[in-house]
């Protein structure tokens, strides 16, 4: 199952690449090789709120011993990707934009590594 690529208008974007695409990790077209991602950043917001909601709703359902909260979560977890796949269209993403996003990711990763090194240094000099 494939979706139409916004660049060449052929079915070059696979089901999973569309589902997993966001600006930091776009889908690549099999036919023209250009990048695209889900419009509106829905996948990105899902990625941000999904772990938190799972924890909050999971804890609430454990505490109340009811499946109510977990079924909200399940509905939400199923509806979100379905909405993103079938309602939203793919948005064009240029190679430059992708590079910019990757650069941001590298900076964030570098910061984390630096923090880890500092923590190790701090521990060994204490
Ligand atoms: Zn294409």
C-alpha cells in the first residue's frame, strides 16, 4: 500500500514511511527520491504526547482498577495514526530543510553527550 508523493504525484511513499514521517525524519519517495512529511506536524505532536499520556492514563487505570483510562488510551493510539494516514496529506520537504532538521538533531545529541561526560567527570573528581 502506497501513498502519492507530493513531488512527482506517483505512489512512491510507503505506508510505514508515511506513518513514521515527521520533519526530523521525513519519508523518502521510492520513485523520485525526494523528501516529504505529514502535513500539520500531527506525527510530531503524537510522538511528544504519546509517552506522557500512556504513563498518566496507565497510572490512573491502575489506581482506579478500571479499564476506562486504558481504553481511552487505546482509542487515542489507534485514531491518531489513522487520522494521520488517511486524512492528512503529505507535505513537500526540500533537501535543505531536511539537512537543517538533522543539524538540530545533531546539536541536541551533542549536548546530551556533553552532559553525560560532565556527569562522569564530576563523579570521578568528587
Ligand atoms: Zn516522488
